């Protein structure tokens, strides 16, 4: 028998028992003959002692065990038999820290080369090396815990959906394109030379067809493939919790899946989430400059100038000559950072550099410091600002007050083109949230973002594209504008956002041929193209398609966010790819041989 117990379960109450344990050698300490070994398995670490010297009556055996232990190295796989004893020198940091095993018998089950990095929490291995030896990295406790967590999340999701009548249906991976806005990965077909399958960007069309078939409530924890440029929170293949329901309106879907998210947090983390506030896309952009706002902290935008707001505060008169940058900007907006009036020149320069980075590209940052009373000899506070030459101090005060500011606060203002300025200000807000520790990793603030625009104009391609995907329906009240004023039309779409991370999104779908054709037409597909690409779903809509809608959650992200708001999904995927979409361990993608190419009609 390799083991009677795991390395995580023995306690002081077990003292005196004879046990057999198996696992990996984590650490060896040799005190001149007396050898201590930390034995590790998935469940924990137990200290082994190979005592020095000889106990009466066991002379030969003892000597040989200690000698054998001498040859052990890190990551050897061993099995030991011995007696549990209470430790004199207890380790309160380990659940098994009150005991150790005095070893009588040792078998080496397999040797190990010295691993290329230490298999400890604080490892010395760089990213690429650890990805190459992913199977070793996965021995580290934090990654083991992450995958265990992933398993728990999946179980909770299944439990919830199962109890609400959802059934798990598998859909194919070798398909034709399902448009979600990314490029397709394609697979050449040997039997149909010159032709290709596409891997699904999502099972979108299949889940809709299942509704047409009457399955009513579907889900699948399913792999999706998108050929996109990668970032820390993206992988070319990733997993969705994909769901669809028939005979539902938006409200039904929101309630069902808000409860799912709450259920999972409660079940897996014991966290009771608040009800999800709802915010329209327009509000999110207006107040946070972002369609996935982090509402763990306020710091909403204040506008000094925007089409719909007057700009009285920036008007010129005898005392206020105005500031050219403000006067010429389409939008002037800022945030009030409480209690930061003392920011130094250096800190302000850092923030200016932050907004000027090429990724953001702002041309500058304007600040107002409302210095606390008493400073610079003033009793009621004094302003220090990069625009103090242009406005009187009473005007500066009114401007600051429009931000809800008070003495001691810092105001940061950006000016420029509307969308860009909002975006940069949104990033600056998050940066200030980080600097001030307002983005508490254990505080979860979910919300729904609703009423997205149905379409967005692609200035490069000179055409409209679907903001969500082309199967999303629009609000009935906007029906008349679909062809005449597409920008005005709002979609029946919704996103779930937690702490600034979009974890899921979906929509109520189009379910009749005529509307689906209108949509394709706006997206620039001719009748023939629509028929060729999407004939199957257009046809299905003619055979009694029920009203339906659904949602999909990014499962990897969901797992990472439920653990202390971590944002790197890679740590929650057993075998992820690097930023170039490569599997470092397999060294994939790779070449294929000539014969294979020929067979596939690729030459
Ligand atoms: N298929 C969509 C997506 O992958 C989700 C949905 O609309 O249900 O984003």
C-alpha cells in the first residue's frame, strides 16, 4: 500500500499511530545525520524525521533508512511508513505542524532531476520557464488551490442551473463561423479539400437553435476560440458558462443570472453579494468613462463643458481671460480626489506622464489643489492650479465647488475630444483608485450595465457593426430608427460587471426571419451572403422560433475574480498559452509535415 493517509490530515490526536504516507520531497534539512524532510502532496505537507543513530533492537533497519534518506533529492517521489509523534518544536503555520512521522521504512517510488525552479509559493522561476514546465508549476500550492477553486465554481454553477431546470447540451466544435467580433480559428478539412471548418467563437447559434427545438433552458460549460490579440485577461481558447432560455424577457434573464452569481459567491466563498444596481451604458460612459465601471469607489466625473451642459464656469469676463485648451476642447471634465491637495510636483508629474502614455495619449493634465486653510497664510484656503493665471480665485473656487470639492482636495481635469477624454479620465480615475487603496480586492461590487447601443460605426471599414453580436434584438421603441438612425437604437443587451471586470454578457435575441434579415442588411450583408452564411438560422426562425434570450459568462474570469479580484486568468487555467498564443510546453503551434499538408490540400 502506498499510503494510508494524506500529507494534510494528521493531527496531534493521531500521535502513536503507525501510518504510511506518499508524496514529493519538498525540502530536506540534514542536521549532521538527523534528517528532516517535508513531504508534500495535494493535501498538505507533513514533516518526516529520519533519526540519527540507532534504536535498540532495530539497528540494521534504522541505519539503512537513514542512509537511504541521504540520497533523496527535491521532488523525489517516496512512500514512508512510520509512527506519528507530537513535535517538541511545533509549527503553528502548518495544519500538521504539531506532529511529525518518525520513519521506519522508506521506498523511493521515483527519482527526480533537480527541478528548474523551486516548487514553493515564492518560486524563483520566471514566467516562460514555469510555462515550459507547467506540470511542475502546477505542483505549487497556489495553482493547485486555483484549480480546486475552479472545480468548486463549476460545481456550484451546475448545481444552480440544474436546480433551475437547465440542461447541459454539447454543441460541435467543428463548425462554420459564429460571429462574436473576433477572427476565427480555422481547421482544414481533409475530406473536403480546400475547405475549412471554423472553431466556435461561442455556441451562440446552436443555443438559439436549441431554443427553436424546444429545450427551453440550456447551459454548457464550453470551450470557445477567438483569434485575437492577447492580453493578460485573454486566451485564444477560453471557457464560457453559456446559457439560453426560451419565453423570457430581459427582466427574467437578469433575475435568473443575478441569482446565479450570488449563489456561486455564497457557495464557494461564503460571500453574500448585494443586489446588483443597474446602470445604462450611457450613464456608465458619462460618469465613469467606461462600460465596465468599477463602482467600489465614487470619484464620478464632473463636467465643465459638454454639448448638453452649459459652460458658464469657463466663460470669459474682465477677471477671467479663459484658457485656450478649455475653450477649444469638445469636452472638459475631471475628478475630485479627496484629501490629495498635498500632492507634490513629482506626484503630479507622474500622473501627467500616466495620461500621456502612448496607450492613452492625452496631451496634458490640469490640476487644482485646494490647499487646506492656513497654508500660504490664507485662512479660508487657497488654490494652486496650472490654470490660475487664467481665472480669478473666486472663479477657481466656483469651479472647485462644482466638483463637490473642499479644502484639502485635489482636482484633476482633462480636455479634448469627447470619447478619448472620457476614456483617459476613466483610466486616471482607476489609477487614483489604486493609488489611494480604494479598490479593495475583497470588496465585491457587481452591477448590470444595460441599454448598450445596438450598433457601432466602424470608421475604417465605413460600415456599421454589431456591438454585441448580430443576433441581439433592439428595444421595440427604437424599431423605427433601425434603418434611418442606427446610432440611436439601443440593444436588448446586458453585461454583468464586477469590480471593473466584465464577467458576462448577453441579450434578448431576434427570433424572426424578417428582423434578422434587417439586421444583416444594416451590417452590410447582401441577401445572398446572409443566406449563404446564416441560412440555417434564418430558416429555423420560420419554423416556430420562440422568443428567447440568454447570457454567457467568461468562466476563467469568473474563477479569477471570485478569488480576491485577481485579474490574470492564466493562473486559473491548467495549461494556458502565453501572450503570443503559444503553448510553451508543447511548443505549439508548430510545423506540419509535407505529407500532411498535401493531404489537407494546403499545397
Ligand atoms: N454568445 C455571446 C458571447 O459570447 C453571449 C450571449 O449573447 O449569450 O458574448
